[in-house]
């Protein structure tokens, strides 16, 4: 019984650290998930600290993405 699992590739540090913060849409694309799943995980696990920009959009630091 073979399973076909897609592995998530986190970008290398030199690519990841080009920006200080990433939008929830960019994070969702990186992890092949929808934005509602990212919001759920952010609310479910306290290790991901909620940050919002001036427009009240969720933003994720590079450390959040690596976590």
C-alpha cells in the first residue's frame, strides 16, 4: 500500500530572510495550505505569536515560518 505524501519545502535561510515579515497568503502558499488553516494553527498554538501590521493584516516573521 503506497502513500503519496507531498513534503513541505521550507525555503533556505538566504531566501527566507530577504523579507522581515510575510503575509498570510505567502505563508499559505509556502505550506500548501489555505489561509483559514494558517489562522486556525495560529490561534491553536501559542508558539505562534499573533502580529498584525498597520492595516490589521496578519504578518509572520521568518522565525514563525521556521517554527
